[in-house]
C-alpha cells in the first residue's frame, strides 16, 4: 500500500497525470488506484503506464 497526499489543492475538475514504472525482472503486479476512497482503476502492470486521473 502506498499513500500519497498532494502538497497542493487541485481544482474540482482537474486531471492528475500519474506514471507508474514497472521494474525490470519483476512479475506483473496488481495495482488498485483509489482517490478519496473511490476506486478509479484496477490493473496488472506488465509495462510502464501513464494514467490521467479525472478527479
């Protein structure tokens, strides 16, 4: 589990880019992206991935 708090406030209609990099030699780990208690995405990371989270 990783928890991150932004050091600034976003506008209610903001899009937040998030890049997750797969580490070489690791299996495809499962990720669940939650924002403010709401599940936005769930996936297995088999390659680097960039998400644009609509907040």
